[in-house]
C-alpha cells in the first residue's frame, strides 16, 4: 500500500513599516531616481494613520524643490485627505484616511489625459485636475519614502506604509483595482520600484537586520533606512494590510497511489484533482495541482482444478507458494503441479497487492485420466468453431475455453458419452486460448489458436 501526505507551509503575518515623526523621525532614501520631466507615472501604496499631526506628512516624494520640479504624495496637513503636489500646485482627495484603517492610495499623472492628475483611494477615483504649473520633475535625485526629498525632518511621516510601487506609466482605474489587493511575484513591465517591506518580523526582534529594504523591481539598488529601531518592542516592523499573496509558480503533477491518499488531513479513495497552495513568508505562493489516480487492484483468484487464474489484467504477477514463500510463476494463470497453498502478488504502476492463499489438493483428482495425446482439435488454428475428437469414448461432463490469462471466456455442459464434440465459440477474438475438458474421471487441457 502506498501513502502520500501533502501539507502546506504557514505564512508569516503581513508586514509593513511604521514611521514615527515624533521620536525616530525615520525615513528611506531609495536607490531609484525620480521619473524625469513630464513623463507619465503612477505612485501607489497602502497607508494607515491614526493620529493628527500638524506638520506635513510626506509618504512618497520625488524630484527637486523648485516650482513644478517636485511630485509629492502626502497627507494634507490641514485635513485628513490624500494630497499630490508638484511645487506651486496641489490636488486633494476627499476620504478621511486618518482614521486608523488601512487605505490604498494611488496618484496617477498622464501628460496627455484630459485631466493630468488623478487621486484614487481604495480603488475609487476621488479627485482629478490639471496643474497651473508645468510639470518638470527633476530626475537627478533619489525617490524618498516617509520624508520630503530634501530630508527635512519636519516633513517626516507619522503612520504606517506598505507596498510602495512606482510605475513609469499612467495606470488605469481598472489596472489599479486589479492589482492593489495582492503582491507581485513576477515583476510586470513598467514597474521601476517596488517595496514590499517584508524584511522584518512584525512587532518582533529584528536585531541584526540589514538596514535596507529591497526594491523587488531592481534588487541592485541600495535603499537605505534611517532612524529605524530594529529590535524588541521598539521595532518599526508592524502588521500590515491583509493582501492576497502573489503566485510565484503554478504547476500540475500526476500522482498514482494505492487504495487511498491523504492530503492536508483529508483522505481520498477515488480519482480526484487536488489543488494545494504552498504559502511563503515573502508573499509569493506556489499552486500545485495534483492529478490523483487511485490504483485499484482486483486480487480475485479463480480456482479450476489445478489451475489458478486472476481477474486483473494489464499487470505483472508473481505466484508464491504460501508454505515456503517461493515464487512459482509470473503470468496471469498458474498450473499447479503439486498440492499446496498458493497466492498471487499483483503489481500495477508500483502498487502491489496480494491475494489470499488458496489450497489446491490433488488427492481426489486423476489428472492422467485424459492424456493430452488422447484427443485433438480439428481444425486448429480455427475461427472459434471446431471439433474435439477423442480416441476413445469418454464421459465428458463439461468444457471451458480460457484466455491466456486463465480467465474463462466460454463454457458449456455435455451430458453424454461421445468421441466427438462440436464447439461453436462465436465471438472469440484472435489469439491463443486453452480448452479445458472435464470428465468424471479427470480432466485434460490443450492449446487452441483462433484466427
């Protein structure tokens, strides 16, 4: 019997970064420069803000400090809505995102759209408009997270941020909604910077952790962290929003097993398709589809005198003497030559099952009564219609035709003594068969060929 058990891996809690304007004044300087000039772009992230703070809270910033040279996404310092600024002009959203709840914020700029700037909160368009200043973002400075690009501490973020994504295209509303609730495992085109913030343990001890975050869109960049506490209860890694993990791999594998299979504590006794998700701590799952084949083996043995035959076809066989465990045959049928106890071991695709032991006793059978030379088959080969001719009159009581596996495919009774028996076994396919004659005094077997 074969048994396969599959279990899934457990995921760590979703992870985000906490920014503390009052104490740590922490922020990140990325290794990715701003998107230049008036080229299209999208900035998106998740944020959770739970307290009022009078100063500006910069979430993501890029560019310079001149008029039109900066693009900043922040919290309106006089209110509670998301805001985008380019230096000299700004646009505010509507929803209160300062309510201790995770919100997804996306800001889209398209130089060719009817309305160049759009603000989405939780996938819904809240504001759109055209700037009064020319967009001319400076590209020779790195993008910052949690602070304005000049790293003035009064602009540092107070709250949580997760899943920061910078695109060099203007995403549509449909594209934002399609991707906002899950992490990426395969980086899509035009995503130039992607920070999952999964490096640490939420509310755990992160002592010794490298003070950098990973840009999954370009792992060669250095993204330095400043002012983050990385140990004990002071750690800045916190539990993030609940997102659907991305798919790193999906594949299908066939599994053949004997009798049954247990998958994730559920036992299956029939063929089935089982899907298992292997969850990882970095937010990239693997989906495995198992095509389960439950192999059933029929161990029935038919006993006809000294011949044992199986019902199961398309298998390998090993006949075993139960008394001394020796192998005595390897086909679908066994002609026993001495009294004893016999079983068959049947194997299909690596699965092996044994029959019960069957006793064969020769004491009451005169197997030499009908010698094979005392009768003949006419014609042989034939088409299933032939005669059995005996050299002397014998009281034949029945006859059987068996296939090469020893299975009875045709049989009939005979009620009188005769020297010739007409047999019409219509419907036999071409191949090798055996005819078994039963007489009151014994039996005989002869091979026939059907063409």
